[in-house]
């Protein structure tokens, strides 16, 4: 098991190896967040255990429309910063359609982070094939620090969920996950995601999740 | 005037030191019992329950999140808001609810202590809100609150340079004593709360230092020595509390 580090813990003495979750002062590397230490010869980083989602360019996120204005939509992406989706970045916009006919307050969308300016003004785009307005399915909210575990190494965990259950899943980097498909299977998928979130940093997680899905499937009575 | 003198004389009558022991049987450099529990509030991003002797405090951290009202936003860094509040039932005589001169001042100095460790510049235009409620007070509640706030901030995953650990030293019957309780605070000659920034298991700098009453230079040095010793003990407990929460999470699940 990896060692847990707290902010201010000295984790390396070579500033060249400093990675995510660390900071350098006087040539020493300290942890700046609570997390798990991942130390190799060439790099040292801290895997966060908690914390808000901080947007970065290219992330796929699930958001809720909070405001409709003449030039676009304000979208809540569950981060410290509200995002903005301009009309020009939504391919559904047609000259004869009003913005609130396309997306209204409370609608959920899957979008991509297009740009973040130095003032942390976040711009979204829906010009991508994973992006879509969400009209059906279910949204599950988890701790954004656990998102990499739900995806797994090179998408292994998410592939497992999809193939075992035959459902559609899109993971937003902000911790919101959209699932759609057969209702009973979606419920199992949701439970499985909560299992992953709870047990995120334990060994043999993939095996346990596989077993969990099999057990739940036989409980419900689907093959 | 004679009435005041009488009161002063009455004050001096209380004996606080008995040989090498204090009123409650502690040694001069002994802390009160401390109990810390992290992550007790479900709806907060980070939280902490802390008992320090008869002090009971609860801290909650929200954020980084959007700041309202908007004009308080800072385009270059996060704003930190700290609220120290005493519950009306926290003291013997009912305290009138709401902020007063004392709690506003404590909130300000505590906020400034925490601002020195939180990496505000990572979250421009956002805000981090820290709320600390005193449920039961028995001297040194500002130090208890800072300790709780520090644990809650770590629990919330807020990036920080290190941990804040806080402890008070008092002068009672001419002796410097660590972590004073109510009697020593009320009838003692001086009260000096400290807060330290602890980094890499060492005390790095002082984040807060107040004093009421008067001490000599040597006494202040002695106070500093005691406070450093006490702070390291508290730091260990703070660390344990956080470890306990996150280790138990992974242990109970296999």
C-alpha cells in the first residue's frame, strides 16, 4: 500500500523530480496536498485523495445549465468556476432557434473544455463526437479525485463496466458520470461506481468489481 | 476605587501552583487531553471535531468555491474567510449570539495565520470558507479552533505549505505553564497564544503570536520553548486523526 502524505511533508531532496501535488522551496520537495505518495527514481508526485475539480483544457465534463443568455449558456461544472458555452460552440444552433429552445435551465450536457483564460474563465465546446445534451439515462456524482480509478489504467475499468453490463458510460473529469441503457443494468453500474469510489486505492480492485457485478447480476436475475 | 482594589486582592487569592503541580494536577509542560476526529460532517468538503480539555469545537471547510458577493473576488488569488463563533451555551453565563468585538478579532488573526499556509494563488477568483463553532469554551479556544481548522483544511484537500498547530502558554503565579485552563487564564498574569507552521516535521515559522499581560524577556523565551514542545505533540495528534480517517477507509475495504 502507498504511504499517505500530508501537506508540508518532506518527500524528496532533488527538485528535478517534483511532480503533481508537490512544491519546491529551498531545493527541497514538499507535498502540498493530502494524498498518496507515488515515488520513483525519476519522479515524485502525490495522488490526491480529496479536492475540488479544477478544469483543464481538453477535459470532458458533465454540467448543468444554470443560466441562458443571448450569447450562450452558463454551465455549472461542479468546480470553483462556472463555465460558459457560447452559441457558436453548440452545433445545434440554427438561426431560427432561440437559445432556450436548444438548452434550458436545468438541462444536463456533456461538453469539452475548450479554453481557460488566466482569469480562470472557462469556455466549453460541444463540437466533438462525445458531446451531447443529456435527455435520458442517469448521472452519478463521485469525488472527482477518484475519477482516474473509475476509468482505470488505459480505460480498463470503464471497458470492464461497459462490456460486463452492455451499458453506455461517459465519465466527466469533474466527477459526474453519465450512464444509459437497460434500467436494471444501469443500477448495477451505479452501484459498481460507488464501490470503485469507496475502495479506490486498494489492490485487486478490478477483480472485486468484476465479482461484484456478477453477483449483482445473478441477484437481479440477468445473465 | 477601594472596590476595585478589593477585587484585585480577591483575584490574587486564588492559588494556581502547588509545588510542581497545577490546579488540575498537570505538570507545567503538560497538555490537556486532546481528541481529534476528521471528516465528521457529510455536507462539508472538510471537517473536524476537536476536544482540548474542556474546549469542544467543530470546524467545517467549504471550497474552493465561487465567491458571493462577486465584488469580494480577487482575480489573482482565492479569498479566505474564517468565522470563529461561540455558541450561546458555550460559556457559563449565556453569551449573546452573533459576532462581537472579541470573535471578530479572533477571526481576523486566525484567518491571517491560515492565509500564510494556504496556497491561495492556485485558485484565482474563488473562495475558501472556514467556519469554526465553539460548543464549549474553557480558555484557549482560539488555539483549539485553529488546530481544528487546520485538520479540516487538510481533509478538504486544500493545497497548503504545511500544517498550522496552535497552543497557548500562560503565566500563573509567576510560572510559565503550557496550555492554560480557565482558572489559569482568568487569574494568571499573562496569556500568550502561539500558532506555528509545521513543515517537514519541524517548526518552520510563527503564524500567530498574541499576548495579554506582561512577561519578561526570559519568560517569553521559556514560553516559546514550552509552546514548541506542546505544538509538536498536537501536530502528532492532528496527523494521527487524518491518517486514521484515510487508512481506515482502505483497511476496512480489504
